[in-house]
C-alpha cells in the first residue's frame, strides 16, 4: 500500500469525513521535558473545546533535566507565569466543570503515547471528569487512509494547507496552539450535518 500524496489526501477528505459519536470533546496537547517516560515532567498544557473555549497553563519545572530538543525549541516559548502541578490540576478540573458540568467529555490528542501519559500522571487512570478512553487523532487519520506522519511537525503546514488551514498562524511547540491545530484539523474532517 502506498502513501497518499497531499493532493490525494485532500480529495479523499472531501469525499470521506469523520462522523463523530459525540460532540463533547476537549482537544489537548502537552509539552514536556523529554521523551523518556520515567524522567519526563510536564511543562505546559493546552486544551480547546469543540466550540473553541481554551485553557492554557505552564508548570513550574526544573530546567536541568530537559532534552536538548526541548531546551532549544520548547523552553523559549514558555513565557507565561508558572504554576504548580497541584494548581494545574485544580485549574484543569475547573475548566472541564465550567464547560461540561456533569457530562464527561472525550479527550482528543494527536500522539497518544506522550500526551495521554502526562494526563494520566496528572489525574490517574480513573479520573472522574472525562471519558475513560482518550482518543487519538493519528488513528483517525490512519482510518481515513492518511499517513498520520503527514500531520507531524515536519510536514504539518503542508498537511494543514490541504485542509484549508493556514499553519503559519500557529506557533510550533506551543501546547495551546497545537491543541487549536488539532481542533481545526478535526473540524475540517468532520461530516457536516
């Protein structure tokens, strides 16, 4: 099976769309100190609801244990006041309660194994605010016949352009902008009612 060209991706997306089970969604992204799970700590968390409400926080962290990539590409973007992990938990819970009440939204991330790991570090595996299963956008793309790597950072802008989204409007390696991109790409793929 061959990879689809960007033109073919756009054609296929115009023909096939995602038909969602629920509209109670929170698109989220996290930035963290490294890809090594045992050592990795949360640096920032961004979230966007389907209707566009946003949340963002930066976590107080020790900059000695960050990967070279994070030191070069992520740390310079972290300019907001830092809060503790406990304050982040409290604020995220308040954001979800404000926008969903007793309804448990589905979380959507792009790279499940990294972002979901940090979600679980924050709230455990049995959190009571969201659905148990975290959805990943890469699997949605795969199910549509699209190579999920086309949404990765190196090819992101070309992929977004095929969906009619201006990728230059979003900062790279910013948790809130990455969550916004995820929402925009999802909306471009959702079947219109």
